[in-house]
C-alpha cells in the first residue's frame, strides 16, 4: 500500500547513457524539487518492455523509450499515470492503460520548436547540397562545385503530412523565406483552422504532386502505417525532397530507397526508422542524396528541459489532486470509477 504522504515516481533506466550520464541536463527533477512528497527512483535495468515487477512500487512513471503493454500492466497495483518524455505514444498500449485505470500523458508542445527548427535546417541542407559540398571540400575537389548548384526556399512549396504543433511551428518559422502558400494533408483538421493558419488543405496525392518539400508530421497509427509508399512517391516532382521526422513506418523505407536510388526524387532527410535503435547502417547509407540522424535531429538542451518539465508537471498535478490541463491521451480514464478511487486514495493531502 502506498504511503499517503509520498508519491513515488519511477524513471526508465534509458534516461541515462551507457556511461551513467543523464541524457540532457534536466528530465523533470527540477519540477519536483520543491515538492517533498515526490520520491523519484530509476529502474535498475533497461528493458525493451517495462515489466510488471518494475512498476510495483510506482504511482507514476516517466517513460523514455520502452514499451508499456498488457504485460507491464498485468498487476498495475497503485500505478496512476504513465507520462512520456516525448509526444509519440505508439509504444504505449493506451487501451490497456485505460482498462487498468492508468492515465497516459505526453509532453504536448515540448518538441514543436526544436523539431520545426531542425526541419528548416534539413530543408536548407538538402536544397543547398550541404553534404555533397562538404565532401568536395574534404576531398579537395574544388572544380566540381558547380555540379551542385543549390536552390533557395524562396518560391518553393512546403507540404506537411499532418498539421499539428510541429507543422504549425515549421510554417511559422518559414514565414520569412517568401515561400508559396503551404499545403497540408490532415483529414482530422477543421478546414476553418487551416484557413486561419493560411494553409491550403489538400488530399495526399495532390500534396505529393505539388510540394517541393514533403515533410511528415503525423503520428504512427494503423491509419498512417505505410501511408507514403511507392505510388505516392511516384507522384513527387524529380526536384522534390521528402523529410521524415515523425515515425518510421509512415514512409515505406524500401519504396523510398528505390525512389532515391533511381533519382526519382532529389533527396530525403530521415530521422526515424522502422527498426530502432539499430547498430548496423540502414539501407540508405550507400546513397549520397540522403541526410540521416538516429532519431535525434531535434534533440537540444532546450528540448530535454521542456520534455522533462511537461512530462513531470502532469505527474505533479495528479499527485496534488489537480487534473493536468493538457497532454492526456486517454481523457476518458477520468470518468472511470476505478481511476477516481485510485486517484483519491493516492493524491497527497487527503
């Protein structure tokens, strides 16, 4: 039984690097600093799937990368909340959490600026052939520089697959580049919202045809898995680029490789892959028209700070009996008697 004066928060072991250093300067601990009722501990080992044994003494969990599934929740006991240090939740069985009276939260807004900024950087790097020009310089091939004449963002068209927080921040950051009116494919968005944002909502095929830069910003789900395959890539213009900073699996990797290998499209930038983490080079490694990052292109000091603040704040609010204002993935859990009983029992100060 939980101590009524303590709220125990576990962190998955992968918040630390192999050498023991924390990933980033702050992962929620400063949010808890002035609240003595919060007791933090870290799992002793990193498991790809959080085990039921690991959560036995926890009322809240800060999760970096492991899966939270039915096995995790086999005996949920006093677990009240899972809060992700991120905004994706494809590794969380949300239905299982709801059935176990566990709230799921994500760090809404924390990734918008760094991911949008990184995407702008990749757009410029692709259009200006930064990788190729760096290679020429390192190899002393000065005379070949005019084989890689770049293109400006000016008068080009951005197309975003998804129009959530990251895509909106990306569009805002690109406002000074004098690009064309942006396009977006988002079947769940109110057209009035798109109009207010100055974005033209279009079907996916039209976006693929018209955009000079296709940037993927939607979550991975049963509806988006394989959303962009060979038939969609064939619609892209030969000078166009594809950027995926969302999730591996939304874009068919083999189809993208084939399109890049044959110069069907000009290039791509890829931050997320189907199989993560990998220890062997991915299939794109032999291509010179691709930029890659190990799901880390947007990782900054500011990102780590903001992820920690957002994920930790949700747990802190619940521990004090307050319903967090944002980030709930399964808000329906608050209507469940089992959750309400658990929350009333565990929150401090009753």
